[in-house]
């Protein structure tokens, strides 16, 4: 989760340096519990986060990718469904389980705290 800390700091620095008023973020309600209560327009201290695909499901994402031939990471073809960095890579998850089923509960709690700090 060290990467998450750096990601938060970098995003904050960019938002402040460039006086960014709004960020488009590709998160979904069904990804994890911490995102389930998110809104389409999320006011932050000095910017607004816009979440246009909150209502999409994992299936909706893949339908869109296939329909529009969007390039994607080939690890998904090997059964991986939740891809972070090389330290966070979650082993392949069977399709009948939730997308983030391979993540430890403690990591999900950390994710919730990071989201409060600004992590996407």
C-alpha cells in the first residue's frame, strides 16, 4: 500500500499545482465496500471528483471493452480481475466470486482509510 501513499501525494500536488477543479475517476460502486456510497460528483477540499461509470458493473466494463475494441492488460486474460502494482497483484479469482475476493479484509480497511485521504 506504499504505492497508494505516493499516489495520494502526487494527485494532491498535481491538483494544487495546476489548480485543477475537477477530476474524472473510473471507480464503480460494486468494486468494494468503501466505494459503495460514493456519488457521481464528489466534492473535495479544492476540487470535484466526477465518477461517470459508478453504476457500471464488471460485466458492463467488459461489454464496453469488447464492443469498442479498447486495449487492456493481458493479465485479465489469465484470470486476474483486480490488478494493482506488482506487490498488490491478486491471484486469479473465479468468475463466480466478487472481483476483489482475493484481497485481505485488512487491505480493504486500509483502502477505506486511503479513500478518505484522497486515494482513488
